[in-house]
């Protein structure tokens, strides 16, 4: 682990868990990771469970609340949307933006994600901005082109100060929910490439401070090896975050 950057492990629950199930999970998790001090732990339940989970982790010293998405707009006639101000009411600290599923199914563009990131920072929320290539793009030799386009487009307009408060999640789309995982070298190479783009966009000092998570079938048995890579600063965990023991084991195995 790079001592310059604190590890951040976030659990993306996606469209799973009723309020009762969410409370059960987070109560078990709170007990399981009570002694972990070296990691920023974030749980991202669905919108319907944000209030209950927020209350449940109120006394927790090491678990923060995240949301899975937000609008780029501030209040108004945007049916079905949730704005940053609404998230802040529940003490949300982080918000996932541009997840590959939203890029694919909701057709979210880099420009839209950049507007959302700007809106998040305006509300003092920390965005977790997701980037990553599909299997076809990787096999076609386009990984670096795709990552450069997404990084530059999705972070456009941010200041150096805002960039340092932004987390990037590299998710190889072909490894999400498939059981496939990028090799540690593949993950490190992609993270190093992303950091090099940040250095070009901002400067070396800023790039060194930005945390870049790996997201793609992270499990307790591969967490330690992935987190040991010099440019891997944490994980954005999907399926394994839906069970308190596996998520806790990922967190503990990362340090």
C-alpha cells in the first residue's frame, strides 16, 4: 500500500436490500470492522435505505455513507431524480458517478458525469468516478484510448483541489459480476495509466494524491494481492459487499 494514500473500500449494493436487510447487513458489518482503523470504509445502499443506514452507522468511527448516483441538477422538475442536497440530509459523504451499468443502461456520457462531479463537489460530496473498458475494447487494443477518453471527459473542469477530493474507480467492465478478475499486473497497469493521465491533466503532485480503486469481482482471497500494487488504493466491491462477512474479510485482508 502506498503510505501517501489511505485505502478506501466501498461497497456498492446496487439494486439490492430492503430497509430491514440493509440494517441487518450494516449492523453485522459495524461489529466486524470495529477494530479497523487504517481504511476508509464506505457503504452505498439504495436510496430507500439511506436514512436507516445513516442512523445505524451514526456512532461508527470508520464507516461512511455513500450513494449510488445523483442528478447534476439542484432541485426542480426532474421526475425520479435525487439531488446532492437531498443526499446531504442523510449525511452522505460519497457518491458513485458514471458506474459502467449507468453508462450502459442509462447511456450516461462523460460530459454528463463531469457535470455530476461538479455538482457533487459544489455540495462538498466526494465523487467516486468510474471508468473502464469492455472486453471487446480490451481485446481490440483500445483500453488506453477508452480510459484516456473517459478520464479526461468525466473529470473535465475540476480544479486540482477538487481532483484530490475525487476517487476514481477503475472497473474493467468484463470483470464485473462475471467472476473474472483482472490479474494484479493488469490492474496495476491500468491504474498507473490512469494516474499518468491525471498528471497530464493536472500535475504530478496532484496525481500522486488521488486514490484509484479497483472494481471487478473483488473477493476476500484476491484483495491482499490487488491492494499490494503501488497504484491500487482500494476497491469498489459489488456482489461481495452484499454479505457482511465477505465484505469485512475484503477490508481486513487489504491492510
